[in-house]
C-alpha cells in the first residue's frame, strides 16, 4: 500500500526544542529517479512542510540534486524524497524508523574552525 503524505504534525517528525545556531553547513543530496517529473526534498528543517524542489542534473541521466544549508551541528537530520507526490527513500543514505515512519538521515558533524594565531 503506498504511503500517504502526512499533513501537519505526525509521528514521522522528530521535534527539536531549539536549533543551536552555528555557521550553516551545506550538504549535497541526490536521488536517481529517471522517470520523475518532480522531486522534492522534505525534512525536519521545515517541519516536513513545504520541502525544497530538487533540480534535474545537467547530464540528464535521471539524477536530481539539491544543496541544503543545515543550521545546526552534532546531530542527525532526517529527510525523505517526494517523487511525483509519493514518498521515496533513497538506498544511498541510511534509514531509521521514527515512530511508524521510516526516513533517510545524515549526521551533521561539528566542524571546528581554527583561529588564526595572534601575532605579538
């Protein structure tokens, strides 16, 4: 049975009480869907709401791409793809169940920025 899109809060969402501000980390996401007319990347970043449209790659071999700025570090980001209106997981990313829903996820590492040495 195809999974239906959820509207408003549901058990597929992980809730964050606060987002820790940091320099946004850019992450590249891709999905191969050669027959798709539209691919949208959905995540907990916007509460699984509107999502971000992906762009077909220039080589037009069915790859869809998107770079996303993630405003926190040291935690995971859950996401999923919506292909022509239907939820799709990618085999290229790990998955986990959150409640009754399965999502892809990536770990957002903490990146230490070195400070320039002080001159005396």
